[in-house]
């Protein structure tokens, strides 16, 4: 199969992470579509990309593009992915896949009828030791998972003057911390344990009810300065969700974007019938293994010590640390090798549009539970 060529829509924080990973994999990038032609040109010049597309239609009709990475604000995902699938492109879409399950279900069906592959960038599965954790659980090293707990804590929206499009429901959706970072944790723990969530009970809070919207641009993780206008906020700064998984596994997740000192702390601990394991993304090259009847251990990321199924996700030998950028590289390597195989009878190893849809089902259940202050079943 001739080399697959990629294009990227959106060149903000995460779009640039996609571009970097594609380059490391040697995947040709035909160009970028920015939020404006000027932004696209600026990105092409700063990153040495060949082309700044002027419109979505121009990109979608470029026969030289096989795969498009959608790295734009959430409200644009559906229309952009839909137009790209209709134009015969494969799509790797940033999470969340869409604004609601109606849109995500439509994208699944469209990808099927178009014979194209859709992926969703739940990249945090791809820390090498998250892959190892899954291999160990699958091999029964901790026995049957009984409890899973943890969450995802950040502080980039800590101040009332911190601003981002995710604060505006019409751009980011009705859920913010849950949709933006909670779905990473929910995807990770269901993938790690192999158990789906059947019921949940959620408590959400808008800790900062009024924020100052700046009069200029603001980027993810970039603090804002200068005068702002007061805006009432309805989306969640915080959430805690009690979880019941199929098979009896119980769990609890806490997410926050106002936890001072926590920059992007994704953490989980899984307690099984034979032992425990724990991981946190502030120390992504360590995996904690807990035992009742012998000393606990710390596994340092080292492919020579990892399982055969997971060592391929460690791209450097022991002692050479790997982190967030490497998660995109590992995800895209899985995605593009699947595309190159041309064998859609093979179950994808990466998060697909179905994964994105499943996460939106959970988001809608969480919103329903919080609204009604009761346990809900997850259909
Ligand atoms: C902002 O919360 C953000 O960039 C998320 O959108 C990403 O998915 C996460 O990996 C890091 O934080």
C-alpha cells in the first residue's frame, strides 16, 4: 500500500502534539487547516509544513490526503469528521468525538457505510506502563479486579481569570472536566480491567461560578492576562462519580481543573483479589505493584522487563524516560498500521469511534445522574 499521507485541522496545543508524533513516525503531512487562513499560514511557516489549507472543503477535496486529524474545539468535531468521511478520508478525532451520542452514532454509521476508519485520541492508554498494566491484569497478576479508584486533577483553570473555549457550553459541551479529562480516566479503566460501567452516581460542581472572559485569544494551558468581561459559568470544574462495573468491580473517579499544584495528574489504583497496581502520570515511568504477603514493588519502564504484548510501546530502553508526547506516537503507530493492513476484519487495538460513542454515553449518564441526584443505569 502506498504511504498514507496525513493532514491536521487545528494547530493549537494538541494539534501540534499530533504533528510532532506524525513526524516522528515518518508519516508525510500534506498541510494544516488553521482556525483562519492567517493562523494556518503562521503554523506552516513555524513548523515547516508544505501547505496551509484555506477551507475544510479544500482539504477534504485534496486527493493527496488519506487521513485527517481533527484537533479543533469540540463543537466542530462532528461536522468536520462527517465532511471528511464523506470525502473518503480516514479520521483520527480528538476527544470527545462529538457533542452528544446522536452525533457520535451518526459518525459510526457513516464511517461504516463509507468504508473508512475512525479513531479517537484517548492517547493516555499509550503510556508504556499503562500498556504493561493491562498486560499484567490480563495475565491475572493481581487476580480479579475488585476496586478501581483515582482520577485526573489539573489547575490550569484555577483562577477566575483563566479562560478557555471549554468554559463555553456551546463550544465545549454541557460537561467540561468530565468530558475533557474524566473520559480519559473512564476509557483507561474500562480498557485496563476489561469491564464496562453498568451504573453510576455523579456529583458535579461549578466551583468558580463567574469567570473573566479575556478580550483576546486564549489557548489551552496558557494563562490569560489583560482585562476581561464577567461571564456566568455552568460547566463542571469538579466531579466525583461512584461507579459499578459489570462483574462486581466497584470504583470512584474524581476530576478537577481547579486543584492547585496538580498540572495534569492522571492516576489510578486497581485492587484485585491477588494484589494491586497503581500508576500516576506525574511519574509515568513507574508502575507500583502491591502485595499483602510480600514486599511491594516498583517497576521502572524497561522494555526488557515488560510483557511481550506491551514492550513494543516502550520506544527507548530502560532508564530513558518516556511521557506524554510518546503516547501520541504509540497511538498513531497502532492506527496507521491498522490502516495499512487493510484488514478491517481485525479488531482495532486503538480507541475507535465506538469508543468515543461509549464515552459520550457515560457523559450523558453522568449528567442525568447529577441532575436527578440519583444512581442511573448506563444504557
Ligand atoms: C486539557 O484539559 C487537556 O489538554 C485535555 O484536553 C487533554 O485531553 C489532556 O490529555 C491534557 O489536558
